[in-house]
């Protein structure tokens, strides 16, 4: 099962007020494969989506659509009878002879119906990518004017209403002759799913984001530490060479005890930072004090 399909099933199951149920049906039908006198239809390879579309036809106009399934498992739901199509269009306030159908706001009776309408549209032509892969939710619409009408609905979510607690600003592009309305940041994908009643899908996006961020933080810290070890080893190279020289020349005993101890620790632990070296001394030494003593060791080696 895909993430998108699970999200749609969740939307289908969400309960509507009667006014919103009508608006959801309108969105579902308007953004289906075709919606006009020439044809009212949807094609899908998911039975639940086909059934929900058929329900939308029944709810809107009390008509019984034809549902068929191809050998390849593709469902077609449509109204084969022209009179039925005209009846359905009239239920949504159209004459039935429009050349290009625009959004009829009279079908969104109340503010609450807007989200239901958007849910219907998403069921018809939307998809959302598994958040493990990327954050992307889109609706693909053939009519350019309808795309514009749909995007205008999001003016209500432009962030100017602080009561709302979220904002949704859709992006728009074109792909293979289709108009694509999309959101590609995790917060918008979360908010869209939550707006249209897919709370579980929205939570999944949020949890995935938190897990990813946690993983990134751990990786960033590991990288930082690895880089530091690399830097320390490089920085300790002249010290190690000096200590090796002192040992070779039998000069260790000539070093004062605290310097000898420091030289021994440094030779064993080339990756330690100055601060860490200082902590291993007894009594502990500051970073500056360690640095000062290491320089003394190097000078001592040079004098041999
Ligand atoms: Zn409503």
C-alpha cells in the first residue's frame, strides 16, 4: 500500500457535515477525469476510490453511475446517459452546455465546506509522496482556468488569520500538459493533510521529519568529532616527532617529571586535544598550560 493511497482512504473515512459532504462530492467530481456534458468520469486502479466517486455521484444527484473494471484492474466510473450527466451538472448549478467549467462557489455553502471541497479534489487528482523519500504533495489538473480558481481558494489560508494556526501557499507549475499545484515543504504537506482530514498521514510526515532531524544531528556530531580527531592528530605531529627524538637520544630522564608525564601521555594519545591532555594530568592543567609545556618539550628536543 502506498502512503498516498493510505492517506486517501483516511480522507474517505472522515466524517462530514451534510453541507461539507456535498462540497466534497463537488470537488471529487469537478476534478475527475471529465466533468461536463460530454462526459462525467473517473479512472482509478483503486477500488475504494472508485466506490467513493460512485457515492459522490449518488449523493449529488441521486443517480446510479456505471462502474466497470478492466482485466488490468483499472476501474472506470461514469454516467453513460447524457440526460443523467445534465441532471448532475444542474445539481451543481451548471446549464450543462458550458464550454469550460469554472468553480461555482455557490456549492461551497459555508466556510467549513472549503476544506471538504479541497479533500474531494485531492481524492480525484491528488497524490502525496512517502515522506521517507521526499516532502511532496500535488494535484494535477487539466484545465488551466480551473487550476486558477482552485488556487484562489487558498487565499483563505494565506497566513493573515492568526486564529487558523497554519498557512498554505500553493506552488504552481506545468508538467506534460497538466497544471500541477504542489507543496514541497514538510510543514505544508503536514498542514494540507491535516486540513483535509488525514490526521494519521499528517502525523506520519511530522514523525518522519523528527526522526530525520535526529539522525542528521547525530551524523553532524559524528562528522564534527571525526574532523576534530583528524585536526588533533595533524596538530600533534611535531610534538610526537619531538618526543620520539628525545626517546631515541635517551633524554626522557632529563625532562622534569611533569614534562616527562605529559610527553608520555602525548606519545600514547596523539588524537587528544590540548584540553583533554590537560584533564589527564595530575593536577589537571589548562589548555594554555599544556600548550606551553608541549612547546618546551619541542624546544628541548631541538636542543639535543
Ligand atoms: Zn460545510
